[in-house]
C-alpha cells in the first residue's frame, strides 16, 4: 500500500520543491468569491478558463478523494536580462506546449501513482493557490500570490500544481491569511503602476499588466501605456520589490540554457516584424495565451514597449511596421510610440502618416503630434 511518505519521497526525488495533501471537497469559498466578483472575473468564462467549474474537483474526476499539491520553483536558474525586462519569468521556460521539461516530471509522478493502482487528473482550472493553502503549503502575499512555507526560501517564485486522485490520504492542516511582515509598507501595492493590487490579498485582474498584455481585446487605454512600461508579456514588478522574495532574488544562479537559446527570437525587433510562420514555430510554443489570430496584439505590446524605451533607434522599425501592417489597433499604438520617443525623425513620420489616416489611427497620430 502506497503511503504518504512514499509519495513525498517520489515528489522530492522528481525535484519538486514541496508536496502537500488536501481533500477533494469543493472549494466553496473560491466559488462564492467568483460569484461575488463577476465584474472582475466574468471574462474568464468567456475565454474558456472555466474557473467556476474548477472549484469542484469531482467535476474533473467523479471518483476524486484527495488532491496532491506539488510546488514547482520556476526561477531556479538565471534568465537573460534582455528577456527579464520584457517577459514574466514564469513564461521564460514554460513547457506547457512543448511538454519536454516540467511536463515529463509530472508524467513520471502520475506514472508512479498509476503503477500503484491510483488514477489521477491534473486539471488546469482547479484553484491551485487555494489548494496549496488548504494543504498547508504557504500563505498569501498582499499581491495575491502564494508564498511557499518551505520551497524556494519561502518566496513566491513557485507554481502550485494540483493532482486529483482517487485514493484518500489524511489531509495536511490548512494554512492561509496574509503572511507579509508587519514592517512591510505595502511595497507591492505601491509598485503596481496600474493599481491592480488591492493590498488585502486580492487583485483586480483587469488592471493587471499580465492580463492586459495577453487578454486585452482592444488597443491599450492611453492612460495605462506608460505605466505598463517595457513588459510585452506578463509582469514581475510586485515580486521583484517584495521583501519576502529578496533572499531568493539575491542568490547566484547559472544561466538557463533553454531560455538563452531562444532569446534572439524574442528580440523586440524580431517580434515586431514576425510573420505567422515565425510566431507558430518560435513564439507560440513558449508563450501561448495569444493565438496566431492575435498577432496584432503581440506587435502592439512590442510597439508600446519600444515607445516606453525612449530609444530612437526603434523609430525606423516602428515606421516600417506601420506601413506593413493593416490593423488599426497596432498602427494606433505605433503612432503613440513614435510620439513617446519623439525627435525630428519620429515627428516627420507622424506627419506623413497623418495624411492618409482615419479613425483611431488618426486620433493617435494627432495626439502624438499634440494636435488632439
């Protein structure tokens, strides 16, 4: 008979940072929260995330009796600074499409369970942080992220992974609440430029930079463009400033070879001028929340980042992209970026583009030229 200790030993042998157990009871509090915050989370159902359905593990596996929670640290190696400045770290070595790293370890863990007669499911929409808290594996931060009790020096650089199983084990004692030190003066709240973080362990996802980079459907609102800074996909600001993360951040670490190998494909110029084939083969396997149909959104994010860089060497690329792309959301952001960078070259390009423009593109050009 497989014991809890056997499972813990196997998980640690597979290089997971921590493992915990909880029941397969529904996450009633999570469901109630989602119901009461439809204004912030209603969009998740429209895009197929199924968060409400995921609050009942037995909807995923009718025979579910326990949940095993594995903690994975996704920031054990260093990433190229050219990538860290534009992309959230949790995406820089993400294998949910390629399935050639973490997925293999999860598969090995599930095979181990299967060899002992245990069926399992790994649902994408089960509330992972809530499961980790119920398994006693950490506390929340004011930024709504999970902070580990034992893994990664008790930092938030962890991903909780839920494995629903048809075998019952005694659950661990729940943990919860805010674990932030009393002396912390809400640095994550202050550092969030879009005011997404509420400071009480909750967040408005619609204002989060990560949300806006891959789920926003229209041109980014003008008042949020400068605050979003140089991020193209994801964001780590609240984690970078958090005092609970300093010990992990200060560690010396070897370079992540997988991330380093693909860094040239994620150069801003390469992304701004990429075609569908480049996206499908080089970008989508690593950062997949946007489909090939949303290439405009990737390029719009890149144009905004270029504008916020204030680097006038990007002006020729922005002009070229405006001439070669027909999506008005992208072209409008390019106009904003040219105005943000400024200078005679950018101004001359905006004046030339103004003549044949209309709608949102014309509005953005006029605003960039100070004529709005």
